[in-house]
C-alpha cells in the first residue's frame, strides 16, 4: 500500500475517535486566554500517544514534537483552540454546555484534525525524515493574538521550522474540497476607538453647546474619504464604525460621544499611512468645530501572506492526495487571522477546508449561533494535514 492510501485509510479508521474529540471540545468551549481545560484535554491525548509536548506557552499554548527517522526538514502544523462569546442555538447533542461560549469559528475542528494528523504521523514516523512540530495555539480571536505571544516566548527555541501550515474551515465550500490563495490572502485588522468631547446642554438651545453628536457625525462621514479618496484603487481597504454611543436624550445634547470600529487593508505601508490620516482628519474636524477628539488605534493582526513557493508545492501535493478537481483557487478575504504573525517569521500557508454538507442550500456562517459543520470533513482535514507535512518533509 502506498503512502497516500495508507494516510487515507488511517484518516477513515481514526474518524470516529477524532469526531468524538471534536464533539468533546465543542461541548466545552473556552474563551481566548482561558483555554485551560482544553489544553489539559489535548495534553492527555498527546500523552496517550507518547508524543512529547511542552505546555503553558503564552498561558495555555502547547508545542509537541514527532521525530522521524534521521535528520531532515522541520515542518510546523498549527491549530487554534479558543471559542467565541456567542450563545449557541443548535440542538445537537454536542452543543455547548458553557453558557455564552461557543466554537462558532471551527477551532474545535482545527484542533481535532491536528490531533488526528498527529496520530497518523506518529504511526508513520519511521517513514519520513526530519520532524513535525504541532502548535496548539490559544487566543486567535482576541488581540494581541496567541500567535504573537507564543513567538514572543521563543516558541521553537533553536529548532525553528522550515515552513508552517495551518487550515481553517470554510462554510461556503463543500466537504471533500480545500482551497488555496498564494500571496496576500487575509487583511490586517486594527481596532479604532474615538472619543469626541464638547459641551453638553439643552437640545432646545444648541447655540449654548458644542454639539458632540453633530461633530462626531461629521467625523464618521469624513473618515470614509480615507477609503474612497486616499486608498489606492487596487488596494482593498475597509473602514467600518460599528458602535456609536451618544448618551443624551430627546432634549439633551451629551458632552461626549464614543465611536468604535475596525480598519482593515491588504497593504502594510498603506496601513501605517491610513492610521496617520485618520487621526489627523478626526482631530482637525473636532478642533475646527470647537471640540476635542482622542483617537486610539489598537493594532491587531498583520496582513496574512501565503508564501508563493510553499503554496504552489502544497497545491501540487494536495491535488495528488485529493484529486485535481477538489483543490480550488480562492480570492482574498478582508477577515483577519493571527497566523499572519507566524507567516511573517516563516514561509507559511493557511488553506481552507470545506465543511458544507452536500445538498445544503445555504452555508452555516462563521461567528453565528447556528454555525456547525459536516463532520465528514474531519476525514479530509485530518488526512490532508498529515499528507502535506509528509510531502514537504520527503521533498528533496
């Protein structure tokens, strides 16, 4: 039996156990930086397989090693572990038992598939050179991001990987398929916090106030010119204000208005320039209208860049494993992913795993109370990760 068939058979054979691992993690979601029981559960599974590991990295992170026969490349595989602050509304028997917490972004799937891949690789460690490192990462969903913190703690020490691979569920793609995008794939993500301070007073006498609501409105509208008139037309850019708090009343102009939003783009140089322009514009408008403005930008994740060479080889390997017609080319996304921090340090690729059940008319979207997957996708996710690691390791 050749290596591909061996991995496919192992993925099928392990499926019931990996499915139950996914369901256990789904039942017991934990939020970013609080994945303590999840980490203990993963360590227990690694221990049963006699896979050496180190835990407590960046709080709850885990790094495990599977050594092959002799010297060779080092490949790192990464999965994130955290859940979201969402109340699950599914009626499955594996629905979340932790109120207000849910694996609504598929991190339970990522973790289970990496455990499955680890079990396959551990069974086949006499058939490949080099080493595979398994990264179970906390806090992908919350800045500053678990990836950044793990790197700050010198995650790999002296054994740095030659390349890194991650996968992420993709609800619009059907089970059995995966997708790749070389180069810039996902956007940077920054949080914006704006406070406009004026002089409050009676709404019937606006001439005696400095109307913070009106001034904030001018700022909100004007900021969109950063996108429409300053960003290069070829550079995707998004500025969205999702929260405006003016705690006045029908007859009260409040002294203060707060606004919160997100800024995203696909170009790091423009990102810095846009930050400067937004701050200057908001503060200039407030000043010209007799108010003051504080403008805080919390820098989040950088642009996710999939190394073209690693991506091209991974596409080739994936087509060999799944078939040419099951590997798709993807477009860019304006969502963000803290795997981008790893991709800044090492040649990397993050690909998408189809989880949509055949015949399902509408996908169950990420970050919603009804998100779920076709669990048959676990076979694809488990086998593909193991195959890609081995294919890269065995490449001359």
